[in-house]
């Protein structure tokens, strides 16, 4: 298989994994490892990322990996990091690679605790806006108006903003990123790698299976989320906020919503509210950039 | 040189961990375990112990972090009790299934509800099938010794399993007594520095740990765990021999007192065992053929060895310090099942189960005397089978409180 040998991007993760066609979660993982290299240990919780860690005698990673518990990636990572430091293996990157559910819901306490303690761990949340691995249920990151199997009429409330919560807590490096802007993500992973303390990157990762769109549209949809202002790309080094992808001419949220069947149940009011969320959310962030 | 010092069970356990040179401690406070983790934090702060302390935000995280540290290749330690242990439950199976030689004292405290701060074994009994070894201690000396002992046992290649060293809350954890504290040199001679022998997370030796496992091999991996559990009985004996040679104190899977010709044997675990022995001694002087058996290792359960001793008695009184709701107490269930072969031949002893000492109630000499009296009655009445536990220290107004 010459294609595989010639492959330079994504080489630290085997090919032929069982994630769905057009999976952003997998693409993000490949990018992360491209930057971090093989002196890395990855921890995944039960989630779609567990596919990468493997099944029985097979694994996807070229690096050591551990299947954590859903709410505990950050706690396992804390202990692993500390143990490695005791043994003088300080250069090893300890990476938590978790979904939105494992991060913003059940794993939030462990994550917040690990950040408070200041361990040098890199925590990457790939956000596909629902519990996908258990068959598309609502998470705290599910968008207002989105259908899931537990919000059959469209989710009545807005998603929670965990990056801002963690920023408020105080964290040396934090960034949002998107599957549509891989170079931007790569730069951020590089910064996380060089951070002396905890770092957190929250990556918007559309999911064809759960959002109900054709698999080849993953990148388009991720880009549209950024261009509508629904997903803002920024980073914060020691709390100093910077928008890394400024948007001049916003696309209407309507355009983003139309691309996915999961919004079919969303009412016009919900879509208006999403529009307001996008416009005001971006403005609020932009104001904070000027103020620092 | 070893030194004699006054210390309570918690201080002894912390001292044991210090002498075992644990490298990472991740812990969360809960009464009555708190002094252990405070003491270790001080040891590290005062550089009496070269370890890192992870101030986790929950017991769930405490055990996860301990596992992470163990997987990095360090000797790791945590301790808990009651609700904290229950919160860890999801993770205790991971520590055992990953075959990590972690030592974790449980300072026994009743599980709610209702809330109690005080001792019973309902917390540790909830973990009895999670694949950890469980050792119950009677005094502060045992608490100290068994921390050191347990690392040696856990790290043996034939075992590679985590160990709970159980201390009765307050009765042991907060009671001062004289303890012989071995010197660091003595402990170093017994317990070599930790070297991981199985799973590690190291980029130089990449492996995927704890992955989703298909029915095609799940059973086999569990069976490896079972074999290790079985092995640990033999390894315990070997470690015990070595311990005796190095420190002069001997520990068995259980300890018998006046059992040889005993007609009635009382089986107990933990601190109440001292009271049992004391009463047995008194009754022996009065010519009554009673004996005491203190069980140290509850997991794995040394059923065969136990049956050899108990099988010769006429009556066995098993005292459970946990309710065992819906069945007999857990200890009695194990003892009865160990005796099944003897019992079947119709010559086996009558086994009576007594639930006592729940939620911190003292198991007094009077309670034990009553237990013996009832067991004698059961033997005389030829009451072969007793399917119910007897709540021996129940107040008369039990139903109206
Ligand atoms: C304690 C616990 N509760 C529930 C589950 C079941 N579970 C497995 S994966 C999952 C959803 C994970 O969602 P997310 O983190 O968003 O990852 P995704 O599946 O979307 O990749 C759930 C609820 C579990 N494994 N552990
Ligand atoms: S369900 Fe979504 S996130 Fe999960 S593997 Fe499929 S595309 Fe990827
Ligand atoms: Mg998800």
C-alpha cells in the first residue's frame, strides 16, 4: 500500500479505523498527533474516540494509549503526568482526547480539578455536540434546536460554554478550533505542547452520522459554523484573549442550519435565537479582546 | 533499629506508606481516614518522604490518579472510607483489572443511609468481588506492617493485584497504642524499589491498555485475574515467612486462639477480635472449650484452610460487622460455604451468624458472651441449619425507634 507509506499527515494513527465516513473526530486526532509526535501517551474515554484506542487485540494509535472512564480522563491524566515526572520522563506529552459529553457534562469536575492543580496535560475536546457513541443523545454541548434521540422535538436550551468557564477558572493556555481550519488547529496544538501547565483545546467536530448530513460535507459545515459566528476561533494565553479567525462578513445562521437535518424540528424562534447567539457571542468576545 | 512509639492506626498506616517509599499519593479526605492523608502530606512537605502529592477533587479522581501514577511505573498510594469508597466503586474494578499493585487502606465506616461516622464493614464489603485482595487488621502494629507487607505481596509477579488494608474506623484508626516502627533500612531490605512488571504507559514501549474487549477473549483475561487471586494465598504465606525473618512478627491468613480442642469457635475480623480472645481466655480458665479465629485475609477467602480448623468444632459463631441485607452477613456466607463439604457429611458444625457492631456500636464482652451462649444452645438443640442472621445487639425497642 504505497499510499500509506507516502502519507505524511496523520501517520501516527493507523488507517482503516472503524469510525464513520467523513469523521471529524478522527481527522482532529490525526492532526493532534502530527504535531505532538510519538513521545506521547493518549487517554480516551468511552466515546467515538475509543475506536482509536482499539478493540481487543487491535489499536489505532502508534503511541501508548489508555481507555479511561467517561468522567475521568483528566484524573487519570493527572496521575500519569505526576508519575512520569517522578520518573524524570517530563518530556512525554500526556493527552486527554475526549468528546463533548465526557468533557462538558460528566467529566467537567475532573477536568476543572486537574486544571486547578496545574498538571502539564493537554486536554483536547472534540465537540460533535452530542453523545454519539451511545447513539446520538443530547449533551451539554448540543446546540439549541438540534434533534437528538433524547431531544426529539429539538433541544429547548442553548449549549453551555465550557471554554469560557475554564477561562474564568484560570488556565495557562486555552483555545477553540475547528476541523475546517486544520492549520489553525495545528498551531494551537503546538502552543499547547509548549505550555508549562494545563492546556485545553475545544475543537468543533461535525458528525455526519449524528447531524444528518452527507459525509463529504463535514468540512463545509465546520467552516460554515465559523463563518456564521456560531463557532468563534480564539485562543487565550494566560487569559489574554485573541480571535484567531476574524469574520468580516457573517453568513446567516440559517445557511448553517439548512445544511443539517438535525435542525429540521427547530422552530423559527429557535433559529432567531441561534442567530442572536452567534452575533452577540462574537461581539462579546471581540470586546474582550480590545479590553485586554 | 526499630523504635517503639505510641501511635494510632491512622498514623501507623501513614508510617507504613512512608516506609514503603510510596512515590505518588493521590487522596481525598473523609472521616475517619483523614489523618492518614494529612500525615502523608506533612511527610512530603517536611521531606520525610520523597513523593508527589496530588490533591484531587474527589475520591473517584483519587483512585484514577493513583492508577495513572501506577501505570507510569511508580509505587502509588491512596486511602479512603465509606462514601468515598462507594464513589470509587467504578474505578476499583479498573485498578484490579489492570493488575496494578496499589495499596489502599479502607478505614471502615458505615455506608449511609442513615448517615454514620462510625465503624462497620459495609463499605469494604461492597468491594469484595472487585478483584482486590482484602486484609482486615486488628491493631496499629498490623496496620503499619500490612501496608509494607501488602506492597510486597501486590508486586509479586504471580499476583499483581491491588490490596485493601482495612482498619476499623475510630476503634483502630483513632486509638493510640505502642507500635514497633521498623527502620527504613529494615524495610528497604524487605521491599525493593518498585519495578513495573506488566502494564505501563511509556512511549518507549507502546501498548494500548484497558481497551474494549470482545467476548472472544474477555473470559480469558478475567481468568488470568482469577488465577492471580488464587496464587495470592500461596504468595501471602511466602511473604509472611520473609516478613517474619526480617521483622520477627508473624502473620497468617487467619489467627487461631485455643481452637485445637474447641467445641465452639468464634470467627471475627478486625478490632473486635481482641475482645473475643479476651473472653475466650477467661472462659477457658473456667473450663469451657471455646476458641477464637480472627480472619485476616478476607479476599481471596482462605476457605479450605479455614474449614480444616472450623470443621472440627461443634458450633461456629460468625460475627459480621455488616448487615448483609437480604442474606446472611458476608463473612458467614463465606464460612458456611467453606464448610459445605463437612456439613454434608452431617458431622459438620452448626454455623450461627451474628450481626453486631453496626454503625459504630461497640462489640462488648457481654455481646460476645451472649453469642457464645446462643451458639451453645443451637448446638444442643441440634439446630443444624440457620438461614437467618441473628442481630445480637439489637435494642428491645428496635421497631419503635
Ligand atoms: C459512567 C458512564 N456513564 C455512561 C456511559 C455510557 N457512554 C459511553 S460513551 C457516552 C457518550 C459520550 O459522548 P461524548 O463524550 O460526546 O463522545 P462521543 O460519543 O460523542 O464521541 C456515554 C454516555 C459510560 N461509559 N460511563
Ligand atoms: S458518530 Fe460521528 S463522531 Fe462518531 S465516528 Fe461517526 S462520524 Fe465520527
Ligand atoms: Mg460527543
